[in-house]
C-alpha cells in the first residue's frame, strides 16, 4: 500500500507494493513534485539562477568571461573580498577576452558610516572603469552589484549596494552608474592598483 512523504505528503510506493504498479506510482510522485515546486516558486523556474562562482587568492585582477548571454537580460553580481592593503577595487566590462578600457564609465555613490558619524558623496566622472569598493588592509568588502542588460547592444546601467569594513569603521555604500557605449558585453574584470584581493565572485542570471 502506498504511503506519503513526511514533509510534502507526496504519494510514494512501499516495498510491499506490486511491481506492476511502479509506473503509476512514479507518475503520481512526479506530478506531485511538479505541483509543489510550481507552488513554492510561483513559476516554472527560479527567479535567480547561479551561473558562476569564482574564488581567488592574492590576485591583482580577476576576469570572468562568457557569463552574460541572451538567456538573461539582467544579472546580479555578489563580491566577497578581503584586501591585502588599503585601496580601491574597480570593475570593467569585457567582450570575449578583452576588457573595455574606454573612458565611458560614470558613477556616483553615497556612503554612510555605521552610527552616522560620517557620510558623503563620491562622483566618479567618465573614466575607464567603475569603483566597486574601497577598503582597509585585511578587511572585508561585501558588494551587491546589479547589471542591467549588459549583453544587449545598448548602454549598460548598474546599481550598487555594499558594506565595507575600513578600520575602525564600517560603511554602507549605495549608488549606480552607466557605461554609455552601445556595445554587447559578455563578462567583466575586477582589479586593483598596487593592492591584491582574496575572496569570491558569484554571478546570477535574473529570470523574467
């Protein structure tokens, strides 16, 4: 006699069921799982899909290529870094294996110290990259960056939210910007100046 699973109540066969009933039992179980997943997700697919996670140690730059394509319009990038020394981390978009280094990146950020002791604005005029974070030695940069339509042949916009450790303080940074060229990008490079970074980058595609 069939029984049910403890969490979702899916009907499953037991060891005493007849072999001839196996196909029917599998069909019933498959339909139940399909219905439960559709209810849980609200759609046939998850809203955000992990496409790539890259880890690195003591590097001055890290490139991730061929991660943007026509499957998804928008992408979420999650950076978790530790700095070797004080310094900024920056990002450039790339096509194929080539970084775009034209002076068409512009952005603006608001920063607020935890506790409200300090705040301000940073305007990054048209330069060859965007700033992702500024951190102190052996301290964390946690960045949530959202790219809007980088693979389409039009301007690429982004929004930015991060928590930065810069001893002895902690800063929340919010902002956004644009790459003004009408180009298709399929990846990006994160890099520093004289500094190195250790950590990971995860890239997610956003389903419609």
